[in-house]
């Protein structure tokens, strides 16, 4: 399989000593308590295999988090599985449920892992496009995408790369389709806490009749700005979660014990700490959005996540992939072309995703460099 766009752009960034606004990762160390708890766990000697399902304190913290934030009744013993990042939770869930020839519907643009995993399984990813500038869900398109082979809807909200946050009314349309056709929903909610302004993330599992058919995926890396830790999880009803565990035990078996302790500490931090991380990120979103607009680019309003999408056509660009491949060498900035999140680049040929999760001075420097264009 080809190198992922994130590996390619991070490699180009490092080759050309460029500011990396491609792959989405913060450049600050993450909350002190989270890091301290992981370090303390290492020093205590908690460095051996954890249970495949995850350490009890983290499973309890995840179940408590789902209850406290969303009123969801998740069983820490049977309703939670800790994975090597949300990535492994997603690919294990897909592997547990999809057979060759099955179809999985996903909002397009979609995170690259979905199509790659579907391809590995011989399943077919069926895209339902959401369009700039508001990225509203087209309920008719969703309903028309369902066939006799559809098994799953892969729903990413808050949404990478667009920064869209699905409203309850949009989620209800997804739920109606899932219930009518007896589909499982795989809900990728890794950006659940990186939501800006007055937006509110609603897990689809909270809608009537949905908990029993939804696998919800979270990421400690995203929530606590420690993306390299790769601690994620799936929650849901016991039968679906057992399927995820059954597969995941053969992928990684288990994920880093001390890091699980760190994330468990993070999930017990006061809620205001998470809100503060989002407020800070919203400010960075504004810095980057305003700066890109000053360069004459159209920037689509991002309501969540690490990302902002701009249309670089005013720079004379016709192909964002080519543009992003040359950008690190030309001006010392890396970014990601949105077309890689689409089955066909048609209509998004000139869209580029920039990560805003960097220190203010780094964002300012990146904007200065982009001015050379
Ligand atoms: N889903 C989406 C939408 C993402 O952007 C990412 C990227 N981190 C993941 C899943 C994977 O998360 P993790 O790093 O926890 O594996
Ligand atoms: N989720 C990150 C992004 O969208 C990339 C993670 C990865 O490199 N696999 O930038």
C-alpha cells in the first residue's frame, strides 16, 4: 500500500526543515497531570502487559466520562475496550463486522484509514459527500447510498478535515437510516472535546434506539494533546465491543500500560481543563483563519478539530496535491491536500487542510512564510 499522506508530508517537512501544518499534532507537552501519572506508573514498575481489554482504572474512567459528559450508561466491564489509538479501535471494529463485498457508508471527505481498512477487508466504502462552505448532511444522498449490501455507517463528528459538527437533526437522519436498515454505526468521535464557540458535540449513541447499534470511538491522544501515545478506545453494547476486543487482541494484544495510567488521570481532570484546551485551540483557529484570509484565500469556517481548510485557487493553484508536495521546499511549510480524503478530487482540487494546533509564534511564522507565495 502507498505511504499515507501524513507520513509523506511529515517526511517532506523534516527533509526541508518546514513548519509542519500537515499531520495534525500539537507542539506542546500536554497536561502536566497526565504526563506525571504516566511517568509515575513507569517508576512504580507498571511496565508489563496490561489486560488486552485495558487496565481497570482506565476502563472505569472512560465509562465515567461517557456518563458524565453524555449521560451514556457504559459498562466498564464489557462495554469498553482500550486500543492502540483510535486507529486500532476503528480498524478492529471494521474487521469484526465487515466481510468481503459488504458496503460501509462514510461522509466524504473521510479520514484515510476508513478506505484503506475497507480495501484490506474486501469491503466497499460508499462516500456521501458533504460540501463547503457549511458541510451540511444531505439526508437524501445518505438514504440513496444504502443498498442490500450496506452493513455499517462510519460517522465522523466532529469531522476531520472540515471541522464540521453534526447537529442533532442531522444525527437523527443518520439514526433513522441505521434503524430502518438495521445497520451498525461506527462513530469516530476522536475530536469530541476539540469543539469551538457555541458548538456542542452530541454522540449519536445518545439518540433513541442507537446505543445498542453504535460503537463509539475516542482518543486519549487527541483529547489530551499526546497524539504519540496512541491510547484510544471503543465503547458500546457488550456484543459489539466483544467483537472489537476479539479482533484487537490479534492486532496489538494491548497498548502501553503506563500511558493508559496517564490517560486515566487525564479523564479524571476537572471538566474545565478540557474546556480550556478547546478555548485555546479556537483562538489558534482564528489566528490561522484570519492569517490565511489576509493572504487572499477563501477559508471555510472550522467549528472543531485541529484543522482549517482553505481554497488556494487565488494563488494560481490547480492541483492541491502537487501544491502540497512542493510547498515544504518552496516556502518551508507543510499542509495536506483535501483531495486525499475523497474518492474523486472533483470539486476539491484546490482545497488544502492546515493544522492550527501549534504555538502562536509558529503559526505566525508559517503565515509569514506563506506570504512568499
Ligand atoms: N479518526 C480521525 C478522524 C482522526 O483524525 C484520527 C487521527 N488521529 C484518528 C481517528 C486516529 O486517532 P489515534 O491517533 O488515536 O489513532
Ligand atoms: N489524524 C491525523 C491527521 O488527520 C493523522 C494521524 C496519522 O498520521 N495517522 O492529521
